[in-house]
C-alpha cells in the first residue's frame, strides 16, 4: 500500500502441500480466529450487489484444514454482517444446519462468529448480507463518478476490514485461495483481486479465480462503469471511460517495470498484473491487491512523472503479497521491504540519478516526520508481546525506516552479497506469512554469520527497537538536488530572481524537493511570484500542486479558488488531511475550510471523512 509518498499462462493451483508445514503464530490481537486450531484453505463467494440498499448478499463457503483434532468450534471475524444461517457439509456431500452465535460487538474488532460443530467438516457455508456502512465498502452515487451516469463501489480491506464484507479468519497469518461469482446491475463491470477476463460480459454473473493463496486483507472487489486497455502481454488497466486513455498513457511502462523487478528478485508469480484506476475518493495512493492493483487517479500527471507509485505497488508482488507479515505488529516486513525494492526498480529502469532524488525526498520526509510521531512509536518493532495494537510502530515511518535499514545492510555487504540474500528471502518464504524473528534468523544464517562486520547486534537492535533513525545511517545526496538547494537558498534570501530559477527544466521530484524546503520559509509575496512565473496553481501534477498549496496556506498567499477545486476533486488522505490541518490552524481560513469540507465531505471515503472530522471538532 502506498499512503504517502509475461505472457499469460495457466497458473497451477497452490496447495498446502506446496506451502510446506503450517506455522504456528502467536494469536493476532486483531482477530478472534483460532487459526492454530483450524485454518481456511479456500474460499468461495456467491454474492449479489444491490446499489439501492448498498449491500452485498449471498454466501461464503470456507474449506477448512483442522489442525487440532479435538476442536469443534470455528471462530470467524465479522463486523456489521447480518447472518441469515450457517450450514456444514455432510460426509455425503449435502448441507446441514449448524448452530452459531455472534459475540458482543467490539468497536475495533467487530464480532466473533462462533459456529458450533458436531465433527470437523471440510466445508462451512455462511449466508449473510453486508451493512450499508461496511467499513471496507464505499458505495458511490453517480454524481461521485466522472461520467455522473452510473454508481460505483470499491473495497479497501486492509488492514482488518475484510471482515465487514466477508466472514473470514481476518488475519494475515492465514492464507487461502478463492473463487467467486458476483451478480451486478447490467452495464457495470465487476473486477476482483483474482483472474479477470477482459472479454467477460457478466452474463450469468462475473466469475473469478485466485489460484495463489492470499491473506484476507488482499480480498478486493470493485463494480462500476469500466473500460479496459491492454498495456502488454500480461498487463492491462481498467478505468472509468473518461479516464481510460489518460490512464493507459500514464501506465505504459508497467511491463518494463515487471521485467526490471524480475531481473532483481526472480519471476513474477501471479500470472497477470492488471491495474484499476479508481474514482478520486480512493483514500490512499495504491493498494497492492494481487492481479488487480487499485490506484488513485492523483498519480495521473500526464507525463508519467509519478510512476514510482506503480513501482511500489508492483514491488508488493514480492514483499507483502508473496511474503507477508504474519500480523500487523510486523508491518515493516511488508512496507519497509517494498519501499526498498521500489527504489531498486526505479534505479534499474530510470537510472541512479532519478533513484537518488526519490530516495533523498523519502529520507528527508522521514526525518521531518519524527517531530510528529511519539517516540514510543518510532521503532520498527515493539518488544512487547503481540497483544496491544496501540504499541505498534507508526504506519508511515515503517516505509522509509525499514527501507533505510535494508539499504544500510546493502551498502555494507555490497550488492553482490545482498541481492542474492534478499532474493533468497523471497524464494524461501514464498506464499508464507512471516514474523520479524523469522527474518532475523534468516539474516543471521545467510548474511551476518558469514559477514559479521556488516552490523553488530547492538546496531541491529537500534534499527529494530530504537527511536528515530540511527546516527550511523548514511543519507543519500543527490547532485541535482544540490543545484536546486543552491538556487533555493539564494531565492529565499532575495539574491536570485524568480525568473532566473532554472525550474522549467526540473523534474517533478526536483519541484517536490524545492517546495518541501520552502514550506514555512517563503513569504506570501514570494509564493505569489513563484505562482505567476510557473503557474503552480494549475499544475496537473498533484504532488506538486499539493506542496504548493500547503506552502501557500502557511505563507498566507490566497489560493482559495484552485484549492477549493483541489479539495472538491481529490480524496487522497495524504493530501487532504494536511491541507485541512493547515487551514484550520489559521483563524482567517478556518471558517472557509469548514465550509469547503461540508460540501466536499460526500465525495470523500469514510476514512477520509472521519480523519477530517476529527480535526474540525
């Protein structure tokens, strides 16, 4: 997931035998499931989408692997699901009713669904429907789409919201294959994080198959007025008709990115890599749903300058999707690894100069973020038992700090040693859920025992359990940024005219670096002149526009007209929340910000609505 910053061939079904023995993990504190007693190995969904009621209704069929021969209870995670009945498969292949109960609801975890069993059936069916307020599902009116003609729905299951639309063992410790049949209104296409057939018509229902085992947070669905464009032999993009051509242009390098990642970390193991560009309300940059990455439209700049987002979501095909954190305590194993891999893919495809600029921005923003993050949440991993989610690391910091740690290992060991080491991690743990302890055991056996000079135990502990970024961490220095810095310093002092800045030749990353470094330093007159010279208020690059608007609000330069349009059309939390925060802190802007939010609120995802509403209270 990005919050901030192949020829198609038949793929064999992955069975538990191929995965090796099922590992026992400490209980995930965010799940009720007793997955060390019984595990879901396959899921089948048969659902109907009702846009009028804003519900999915039907049944979920779970295939089970009983690990504890004495267990007679199946516990599943649910949230706001209305359960109609539960059935178990009989030895003869028929279906019989089963007793069940729902626990009292917990605000964070939802409700445990406890199914009482006489024996250990191979399959269980749960008939249910979702609530209109299901956390994972956003039901959009036609007015919230580009065409304004048809409704749209999409899911966001990570981290623990799959339970709001499917009764499952909602923990990344459990992986399963799945199939689905989904009925939807005529004229709307259904896509899922599974095999998607571009030629499918939906007659008789839209059908899907995911032959590789995934954790529940990678269950994904979207339904809307969608068109598809092929980008390469194993890549395609889906988007609303008015956006499909721009999306296809922006994502044209995707096939090259896959090849670049494969050259570093081995073959892409998911068959196709398709992408869905969602409506503007999608609250994050991207979600790495396998076979169908979900993307924000804010990455469409018209010049492919924000393609590092694609590289990040693609990198998850190795780190996160292929090798998955066993619980959210170990989040850095997903996002820190993926952020490191992203930089390596960018370097392979676009060169070290571009990679260094991206990396310097990443590191600078990480260091700047520390003043906003409680010290107790600046560690990659807590030493506390895996029982209190409130002690987990800051979600945003896990990305750059985890990547910085891996980069430090790479710099000291050398790529000729580190690259095979990292590829081996992916190969040896493919389609498994893992903990930090497992990574540390692999690190010692395959790197540190052979090259003890790379990192001492004390420094390793500092990276994992210490606050901030260790003083020994080497910061990347981009030569192109050095030239930008020289001009920025002179410009802020009034020693260099705005017209003399060489900014017309800057990349998007150079602009981002420049704007980050003038925020809260440039005055209103300087921001006005910068805007008039380079037309920043009309930039089609949302990363540039956001940073300019933020600096303008801090400086008191009036950008209400374009900022209103931005906040009305962009729902990505990374942009929206900081802008409202800045506006609300300014007495002259607070009332206007509240009025804008009142109008924009229906266009935002519920997560974004809640985040901004907290600021306004």
